[in-house]
C-alpha cells in the first residue's frame, strides 16, 4: 500500500539460521512515513507462525526494532578496529547535538596545517549544533566540500550552527600556533 505520506511493503523469503542447511520461512513488513522529520521507518520480520524474528541486516547482525538507524549504520559499516599498544589521543572537538553527526576530522588537503571538521544533519529535520575546538584554534570558517572558502565570515573557536535537513557542513579551523596541540600535550 502506497500513499502520499508513506508506504508499507510485504516481503516473504527464506532465512538461513547459522551454518545449518535448514531455512526458516519469514515474512517482513516494512513501512515508512515521510510526513515527519526523520522519515520514520518501521520493520517487522516474523515467522509464518507469528513469532517475531526482528530486523536482520545484510551482514547477518540482528538489529533491535527500536535501534537508532544512524548509530546502527555506523556500527555495521565501520566496525571497531582493535589497536595494539598505547594510541590514546585527546579529542579535538566537542560537538553537542541530538541529530547532527560528526563525519570527518582531518587535516586540510592543502597541507596548511588547518583542521577540517565535517558534520551532517542525520534525522531529516532542522538541527542545531554547538561546536567547540578543544585545541588552541585562532579562528573557524565555513567552506564547501572541497575545502574552499565560501565567503562566510570567520568566527572564533566556538560556534553554533543551524542545519537544514540532511545538510552537510564543512568547517575549517586554523590553529593559533600553526599546528594542532591540545592542552593534554598529545
């Protein structure tokens, strides 16, 4: 069933359980509504006898029905990598927001020593984010995705931004001493 504000789909198929050659018949009801920020998605996977199996990812991970889709996506697509030894590093930024995600922290491509912070609004609604540099930054400026200046005025090391639905923002921070150093000495 499809309506202007959303849709429901019913799928049926077979699911292999573990290494067993046996398959379980499943039915999935997937639905979304586009009339609210976040395009709320609901999914049910259940066996023909009616018992709920929950949602299943392409890699075989079971996701809870109330999972945060963005956090689960990062968990599945960017699993934690174990590192041997002491590799502790101080955080470079404090980012406060319910719906804005920190996507990238890196040095600028032009080898100037500037630090690039890329953020995006992940819920499909307007979002507010407060960003503070935790290193000695002289100033911050907004750039395009290719890290070129946009003509927007430079601001101090702390700023608050309003983002449109799914907007990607790139900020360029110029370190005060020409290179990044944190208060912890790392």
